[in-house]
C-alpha cells in the first residue's frame, strides 16, 4: 500500500482463504474458509508500524489483525487466537508473561536444494566446523551481518537479552526479554523477518528450519511462561513463603494434558519431527522437571519471584502467535480444571506412554483431529482448517521420492 493510502486510513482487504494458504501456495477446499471466500479487513496495530532500516527505498511494515468485515476477529487468525487466550486470562484477573528463545542457522547461499547446507566462509577463508559453541570468537566472519542485525533490532524496538553461538554448525540463539505475550509474538515474528532480510543483504541464508542439518542439534523456540496478578504484578506461581503454588501445579497439569494433542501446532512441518524424533537437547515428551533439559517442561533455576515454566517443545519453525497461544491455553485449561501434574522427573528417565508425543506430522495431525480440547479452545473452524492446510503439505512431501530412497532402496531385490 502507498504511504498516502495508509495515512488516509484506506482499508486493506484480504481473501479469507489466504489465512489457510499452505506453504507451497495452494489452498484447502473452500468449505474450510467459507464457500464465498469473502474478504477480511487487515487492521494495523498502531504500536507495530515500523520503518524497515535495511531497505534502500523508504518502506514500512505494519503488523495487522485480520478481522471479519463485521468487526470481530477472524477465528482463522493466529494473532487473534492469541489475543483471545490473553483475554481469557484477564477474566481471571491474571496476565501471562512470556519470553522466547529463538535458535537459527546462518548458511552460505544454497541454490541447489538437493545439496546440504554449508556454513559461510569466514574471514580466515575457512568454513566453521562446529566446534564453536558459546565461543567469544565464533562469529568473527559474520560480524558485518550481526552488526546490522543489532542495528535493525534497535531500529525496530526489539530489546535483546543475550545472543550466543549455539551447539550446531553456524547456529546461533537470541533470548528476547520477557513481557506481554502478544508483544513477544510480534517481536519474534519481526526478528525472524529481519534476520532473513539482513542475511540476504549480506549474501547469507538464514534458516529457521527445525532441523536443517543431520547429526547436529536442531533449532528450537523455547517459550518461558509465568503468570502475574493484573493488579499487583505478583507472580502467582510462588506463594508468600517462596514455595510453588497450586496454580503453578495446575498450569503444568494442563500442559501435560494438552501438549500431545497440540503437537501439530508447535511442530507444524514435516521437518519439525526430524528435531523431535532425534531428541538432542530437544525433548519429545510432556514430562516436567527442575532444571533438566531432557524434559519437555523445564523449571529453570531461579528465585521465587522469577519462577517460570519453560516449554521446550516448539521448534524455530513454529508460528510464534500460535505456539504461544497453544502453550498458554493448555496452562489455563489446567488451572480452570485444577489438573494435577505427574511427579517431577530428575536425571535419566524413561518417558511414560501417556506423556510421549506424536513423532510424525501425520500422527500429530491425526491426534489433533481427534482432540475435543483443541476444538473447545481454538474453535472447530480454526482446527479443521489448519489440519486441511497441513494435510496438503504432508501430501506434497509424500509425492516426492527422496535421495535416501534412491540411494538405499534402488539396489534391493
């Protein structure tokens, strides 16, 4: 839209079905978004209008809500779904507080997708070999890129906590500061967008796939969650003596009850399950533990005022609005029903069958399809449309014969 049109308040409309467009570009049948495929209104959030610092030509980006023309939020909008979950907490006098940790890889250009990704050539003329986790000098070859990333974050108002090299080859992580869930979802979305744009400007390919490299760690989007009273901002996960509260337990109980049903919302792509089913610091369970990274729900070591629950299940490929909404909705489900969690696990452990997660996109979609809880919390229209869109993606993947099949199976009798 032109700047003049935007400033005049001209309404921008969008076909309803676009919210269910799959990643290859196709659409599920029209019955999932209304036979007429009528319009939605894109309503800009005045707090989320940003001049894009990496663009030579002056451009701006506005994060919008997708609203029905009658004025209410579209049930197909993931941002709208998150706002609904936050409102449900507000009705209880509570406000969720979240923070996201996003991991990503920085690769050299990859014009041939049949070839593996490679790290970029550094200032020393070599490619990183994967021995740089938490190294202070590991990103020297990428300093111009990261300098512009930091500048762009400042220009977009994205405060950052820590930035570090992660375990994978040319893999990095940023921790965004905790705050309002909608704000953090917006910031996570903006950060992923700026990473790719700044990367292209520097001749680099930034990848937020869950598992872009075999035999190495995948990329997560851990979600740290706590709850405060809206009036006092007191953390309701801790009592006056600094001990865990019943609300804390019920929140965990709700996550354990729902996360297997919600796996397809947290792990939305075929590749997501390469990460979950090779659990190298990426647990595929709904167990909980104090400071044990093998548990899907980890309680980090902290003071009582900072007591929180880290959901380690979402990958970097997850939609931040939907992942945060699903995680918080699960916690509220447990609070409202006073669900008790299992016993905390410590050390090495075997995952009980009732706390294991689906290990393929097909299994996750089947679990979501059967879930009455998911339809109760997100509405049948959203869940059925989401499944229809993801089923198209799964079918497209299964329509291809992979190099592994040709290499290993062609010689079989």
